C-alpha cells in the first residue's frame, strides 16, 4: 500500500491509498495520531449519503455561506467544533475536491476524495491546513485563557 509520512507544524500524519478493490476504492486517506480530548466532528459533502456520519447530535452552521452550502457538519460539542473549523480550515476543505473528514479521540481522518494520481502540491498544501487547523487547535478553554 503506497504510504506517505509527513509533518505539518506539530501534527504528524500518514497518507495511505486504500486497496482498489476495498470499500474506499483506491482513495487516499490522511490520518493523524490520537487527539486527546478532541470533540467528535464529521464533515461530509451534502448529498453524499454513502459517507458515514457517526451518530452525533448537533448539526453545525459555521456562518460561512460557501462552506455551509457544500458541507454538512455534525459534532458533539459545537463550541469546540467552531474553534477547530476556522476560515483557513474551511477554505482548505473546499479546495480538496470530494474530500470529507471526521475527528475524534482516535485522530483526524481526511478522505482526499480523489484517485492517488491526483495528489499534487496544491492538494497537500490544503491538506496540511486542515490537519494543523483541526488536529492542532487548542480546546476552547485553553485558547481563550
């Protein structure tokens, strides 16, 4: 399985391409290490019902019309989710065609929504923005104080 290891700021990540005959059909998936105390957040593109969104009670509007038109955001802590989904993260998710993501205590996973041949510098730059913004964000109580 092709694998790329990288670091974006303090966030270490791995990108692996899933097997072509597997459930993800040869799509690249980026993953970080565990995120202690992270809220559960799922971002899926609207209309893609096949993308699993774990049972999370709150649907979040970010207030960013362009982002909210494309993504459904589910979370279990809206304040913490907003802290992790800043403008840079939202713009980066929009720049990765077909991407969706979910984060919890086990880490952040970003499905890059493309074939492995579509990974280029621009896609990796957008991915790094998502990884640093979501995985590297301090909890709201720490960020505020």
